[in-house]
């Protein structure tokens, strides 16, 4: 009886969790400290905005290592192109 309950609880937790990609990739600055551990609050568009929120508390601002500016994405045509195979080694005979 315990196994089905455990499986059900695991499945519910998996479906309720947000995908990792959606958390913290849209904003360039994160606030971190005792109240906000790790990269749990990456919602700041400027360093000044982050510093104002951290002011007077034991918090600091760090650049978001997962932030990708919108202009740095490769063009859409690059996704559909395939890479040609390497040439055969010398002495290789095709049949």
C-alpha cells in the first residue's frame, strides 16, 4: 500500500514543479543572502533596482549566470541546418 501512495505523491510533485528553464532566465540580476538563498530571486532588470531592494538587509546582488539577452539568440535558420559528415579517412574505399 505504501508503494502506490509514494508513486502518486512523486508523480504529483513532478507535475507541479516548474521547469528549470523558466525560473530565473529572463532577468540579468539576482538577489542573494540568508533570506534569499542561491539564485532563488532573479527578478531584477538593473543592478540599481536590485541594490535598492537589498538595502538595509543582509542581502547582495549578483549577475544572473543563466541570463541570455534576447539579441544573442542565433537566427532561426541555424536550427534547421544539418552539419555535413566528415570526409572519409585516407585509403577508405566505398563499396
